[in-house]
């Protein structure tokens, strides 16, 4: 089945946040800090407010107390206390932090006036402060290392990356009689609703948040932002609709970033290559204020433990505040980091023992007979559900090995990596609603906010199947807080798992109601709300990536010659959509490996069409999940998680033909690091 969304999207008929044009709307522009770290000694918005066409100019002092800080969910108490200001007043902690806003009848006037807000900044030294120390693990790690004949160690680095969605963040707000309506580019309409309701001290049902179409999100749009609060507050204060759209530069500089992870990794093993223990010190960049990035180390740790037998494990965490935009998640949410660290160390272990990289993995991989596998953590349940990792490895190596490298004067290498996630764990329930009309039409409502995944198609297919209804008679509505009381974000590969299961549950309930009614829709129609409830554990989609590369020893340029992904996404609803997700996910992983670095003063490079000229070999190796009724595992990040590690492995193998001692330990792999 083709995606039903694509007709409007590829013909330019999508409706994005900046396409919401309301009568008499005003435009908001943001005055931002140009300093990385500074005290604000003076702010004066009077000159900006006096310019022709300006309706209002505001700074932190103008905001009511409830609207001055963003509330973050799920953080440890001491981190939650380090609140992020909506507008900075006394101190700015990163370049691009909002200081003031201007609202004007014309967008250009608003930007010119915002630049006229007078701000005196007293520069402060850039700082790094460890604000969070923690440890987790199991087993007698020290004893395992003390008695191990083989120990390998390395320091591994993954630089910061941006989400870089094609649609910059944008928001439009309009006052209603007793509340506010907001259209925004987000992955989480309910999270934005709750944030605005707290900031404006409104009941939740008085705040309506919608996202018609979202041009990519990848994680950074999964949180609420100061600008969403500001457009809503300004709309209520001025009693006019307010629109704001970030420029490309604003979006890159102020949307949440990810990675910024430094690992000190050690593996203890026997002479046979069997892992006895792993220990790791992780320094994780939180950015200027703690946000969802503080939850990423847990995902990093889970990923390290989901593929291999690890009898003893210890992770020590250092969460570091820095003068950079707050960190969150970008496609993979910690899994690419954990996978990169673990897979690089498996390659180190193989090299030490003189074994092939595939063989060291084969000796340590969890087998299908061991599933479901419970990781012996203390105080939490980490269950790895079904899968056949050894078969995936064998298939991937066979398929990549069938490729013959050309004799072109370049250095050639093959790399492999196993990636196992722990997904769909963001929320523990997901509602859905079905309304059947007497004319035979069906309307399905879900709360999740897609940004390219194809929710409309997926939900329609599931409902048509479970309801035994013609798919062309089904309309899907989503991402509108006025239609359902609650719903989860589109994140953590949870769309098909959570929303798909919710759609199946409500459609099954509607089918049962129809059967009770004699198979006919009653005169008044049917309106059924049901949903999905977690069974206590998340699920574990997996993949094995094997890649052949060529490296030009003179320029350092890396070309991918053959790329194989053997994947297990459990029950597949729409194979073509899964393959699309794998293509996109692989491109994201290539970007992490070779291009993307959000360091100050660098051009930000993302993976484009010219960087993915090969057609990947995609092989499904499904085993149903045992953590949800439909057996779905998810696919949104399967193509990303193992890609950086596999590419690093391949580039290293190529370069070792000329320099056997070379080690790839930092991402991205820039040309200056690959010139042999």
C-alpha cells in the first residue's frame, strides 16, 4: 500500500506551522545572546518598542512568574532545580539564548526592532561543571578484571550533532475566549500543551495544540521550547494572533543537539575472546541547562547490554554543564553512542586476539535460545526480547563478502556492527478513538505527531485489518489535543509499537461492538475509545550493518561501496515504509560517522543525496516482539544505531592496510583523520 500522505506532501500541499496564516496576525522576532557566557548588566527594550510598526517589546521582567522558566519532566530533583529561563535576565549561558522579543505587524520590522533591544553583556569564561555523578551496574567487575588474561582499553568520542530537520521550528498562537490555540512544528503536541498551560496558568483543556504536518523532527522537536511559550503568552497579552518562524541559522543554533559523549572503555576477556566484564566512565554533555539529554545515559547503557552476554558491568557517569545549547536526542536517543562504544571495543578485542571482527561477535552474541534475556540490573528490569543475532551477523557478512572491491589505488576495508535498541519506553499507554458513521465512513484519531513516519498510512492499515473495513473508507486524524485527552510523543521508535497497538486495540473493540449490533452501524453511529497499555517492558529491535568502503589515501575521502542491513523490526505493517525508514536512518548514521559536527565555528554538514549514491541491501529477519500484542518492534532508528560503528570499523580496516597501528576513536571521521 502506498503512503496516503504522499500525494499532498510531494505536490506542495502540506500544511506546516508557518503555513498557518491567521487574520490580523502579528510577527514575533527574538533578540538572542551573541555571547557564549556572560552576565547581563543591562537590558533596555524602549528603543525597540518605539519603532514604527512595533506593537510590543518584552524582556524577562515582563513575563509573569509562571512563564519565566521551562519545566522539565523526568529529571532527578537536583537537575530539575536548574531551570531553563524562557528569557534570560541575569546570565546568558549559550550563544543564541533568548533575551527579548519584539512583536510587530511586519516580520522584517520585528527583526529590525529586535536587533534594537539594547543589551550590555559582561563576558564570563566558558565553563564546564560536573553537576551529576552516578553509577550503575551488576556483578563483581573488579574481580573479573583482576583475573582476566586479556584487557583492552580505549577513549572514544562522539561530537555534538544537530537534528537539522528540513523544516525549522515555527509556532503560531491565537487567543480564544478563555484560552489559546497553538500550531507548532513539534513531535509532542501534548507536551507543548502541558508546558503552555503551566506557563499561562490555564487549565489543560483551555490550551489546544495542533501540528498538521511536521517537516522532520528526529528528537529535538520532542520537547517544548521558549518560543512556543512566548507566542502563546504574547497572543493572550496582546489579544492578537502571533506567528514566529526560525531562520535556518536560528534553528541550528538553538534547537536541542545530541551526542557530546566521551567514553573511557575497558573490556576484560578470556584468551578465547569471551567477555568477562565491561567498565566505562561516561562524560556526557548536558549543555547549558539540563533537559532530556540528562536521560540519554540510561539509553546508552541499555544499548551496551542488549547484544552480548556481559557477566559484569559498571558505568560511572559524569553529567557536565557546558556553555552550549541544551542537549536532547537526535535519531537514536543514546543508542548510537552506546553502540559505537561497545562495537569499537569488540573490534579492539578482536585485534588483540588476532580474530576476525565477525568471529569475536559470534562468540559473545546472545542467541535466539537465550531469548527473552534478562539483564541482571539492580533496581530495574531490562529485558531483551526475541531475536536471532547470530543469523543476522552471518547473513550480513555473507552478503557484504559477495562484493568484489575494485583495484583502483584506494584502500579498501569491510566493517561490521550489531545494534540492539530498547525502544517504545517513553510512555506506558497510548489512546486511540474510532468513530463509525451510518454511511460507512470511519474516522480514527490518535494523539501521536508524525514527522515523516507515515502514521496516517500505518493507522489506516491496522484499523482496516482489525475492523475488517475498506481502507479507503478510513480517515485518520492526529496531533490535535482537542480530539483526545492525551497521547505520547513520536519518539524512541514508538510509533508503530505504541500507536499501532493502540489502533489495533480500538479497532478490535469497534469490531466487537459492531458484532453485538448485528454487524450494522447504529443510526447514531459508534464512538469507541480504547488504547494500548505497556506489558511492563520495552522491546528490542535489532540490526547488523556490514559495509565495504574505499578510502583515498591522498585526500582522505571515504566512499561507501556496499552497504548491507539485516534487521529485525518484529511484525512489519508496511514493508515499503520500513525500507524507507531504513534508507533515511542509514543516511543519518552516515552523517554521524563522516560529516556532522556542531562544534563552534564549523560549517554544519548533513548527509545529502550525493553522499548516499549506493542502493543498500536490506534483509528482514523478523521475530515477533513478546512485549506487545501485535509483535511490533519499531523501525525508525534501526537504520541509524549501528551505522556509525560499522563505518568506523570499515574505515579503520582500510587504513590499517597502510598503517597497522591506526585506530578510529572519534566521530565524525574527518578527512584529516583518514589521510594515510
